[in-house]
């Protein structure tokens, strides 16, 4: 393991508000440094990632630096960089680079994976660079960017929070740049574009199964209005949610119980056979401020982190979205925003069963339709998610793995019975049976 000494960096001091109470927390560049320390107890559960995003005119760019199981105790170690470029009118460019080693500094934001990494530049700025091969074309995707923060950092989850189904697991989450001015270049193949836009950077670490929790995340900033927002909802054994806003230099935070979400519309992704939230709403009230937020996904691309069955893999939807909302204070002040931003949906994935509901039934609203799958060997039942275009999809989750680690949800040759019902119509029941073939990536059954 390589360790680099850091340059002197000015300490950032910011104000963090937790559950409505003012709580001053000192944050330094060390908080954005890498945190792994071997403890010989649960090192195989260690995960840490740094996420960088950029919106510049017709292009949205995302890069993730991931450190998972650093000692390779599970033989599923992941030291890798993922990159995705979404350009209007062109196919997404996306790829990842895997490595066996990394370098970092525990005292400053400095981390390297082969030819990719980030490091401090000019006090608070971060230089972010890297290269991966495009999965589709083999062309190199290169980025060389500088992130200059325009909003104060804050701890979204400052104290270790239990998020999964393994006793003692935990995560911490730092929104290091809720808003940033980003400049630099993005090169895809032999075409280089000058980039200048608005960015976002977060950092999370902890000891938990990476394929365990489901995570929904959204962020947006409007620099001209001195406004930034970051939201996440983590669903595991317990729900953990955070929502933080900075407006005109003032920090506003909402705790779990002050945040409600409503996932009103889902979309089907035919490359993975999975369903993801396409439109959802968030309502929050901390007594001093109320927020009404809508997230509308406009572009989406799925990546996977593979694990050996029967452990679920990890499915990650990277998304460019429009975030719209209204922030109101109890004194009557109001701020309305409508701006491009980012969102993400992460969920376990093992062996999706999906299909399309017949056109006559699909004309009904999804709230009136249920699709239930029953494993005839185990008797276990699972509901499917329904997309607005008539598709359904269901899959394993980490609870299935814990219930039977040799065959979670389905095993080779299992017979799974699917039943579709339309509420209020006893004659609308449709049934189908599928024989599970785990050599296939997924199985399609239309209803």
C-alpha cells in the first residue's frame, strides 16, 4: 500500500445543523481522505467510495473511485474506477478500470488507482483525473478536471449508522462539495471537449455488505442563487435518510423522521431487466422549513458490480435529472427552483424475472395491479415492481441471501409461479410458471 504525504491545506470550518439544533463541527480536508484501517474483524465488509459529478451544457459526467474489501478476503475485492459520459444526441460512453492496488493519504483528499485519482490543488480545490475504456467501443474516456467548491461541506451521516441486515454494520457519509465550479477537459476517443459547469462531490465509507442496502440519492445546485441540496434514502434493516440544503450561506438540515418520500413512477431498463424510480417526490418539514421536491429522471445508465452467486450483485443507475421544488420558511419566505441535477438508484441484483403485462391490463394504473411470484419449492413470495410502460421486474435481495445463503430466492430448476391480479376484478387473474435457469442472465415472462 502506497502512502503519500500531503501539502498544507487550509482547514475548512463549517456549521452543521442536526435535527434542527445548531451543532458546530470542524471539517478539514482529512475528512475527505481515505479511511480504511485494518482491524482483523470485519475487513471484508469495508467499502469506501468518492463520487464526482459534472453538468456542462449538453454533457453530464460521473466518476466513482471505489475501494471494497481492500485485503481481498472474499476474493471479490474491488479497487476500481467507473466513468460515465452522457452527451445529448450520442450514445452514453461508459467503462471501468479494475486494479490490484491503490495509493492514498489519510490526512488529505488524495487517492490514486493506477492512472486515475484526485488530489488537492490551490487550497480547497481538487484536481480530478483518470481514464477508462468505453465498454462499447474500446475507446479511451479521459478526464482532467478541477473542482472548486462554492458551498460549504457537511456531514450527511456524521455518526456511524446501521444500514443493512448484518449486525454491527455501519456507514458514514460526507457531502464534501454540495456545489462546485468545474473546469477542465473530457476526451472520448480522439475528441476532446472543454468542460465548464456545475459539479458535486460526495464521499462515503463504512463496514457493510455492498449488495445489501437499496439507496436512492439526488443532488442539485443553483450557484447564481447560492443554493444547493443533497438527499439520500437508504433502505436496509432500518431506513436511514438525510436531506441538507444550503441557501445564501445558511445550512438547513432534516432528519430521518422529518423526511417522507413517494415513488410515483418507475421505468424499465431493458439492458438489465430491472426497474428503477423514474419520478419521485420528497417532502420534508423540520419545524422551521418545509421542502417540496420532485425528481424527474431524464437520462439513465446502469452499471453493475458483480459478485458470485448466490450473493447478489450490485446494480447502480447513474442518472441526469431535473429537480424541481419549493423551500418555505415558517416566517413566510419562499424559494422555488427548477434545475438540472443528478440522481442515483442502487439495488441488489441476482437473477431478474421480468416481462410485459398485456396491453388491456397495462392500461390500468399500476396502483391497481399486483404481480406476485411464489417459489413452489420454498413457498417464498415476492412482489414485483411495476413500470409505467407496462413492464414488471422482480429479483433477489440481501434478506433472501441471509435466509438461505446457498439458494436465495431461487435455485437452479426451481418452479416459480407468477400471478397478476387487478384490484376489484376477480376475473382478471393471470398466471404463468417459469423454470429457473441460472445460466441465463435473466428470464422474460410476459403476462
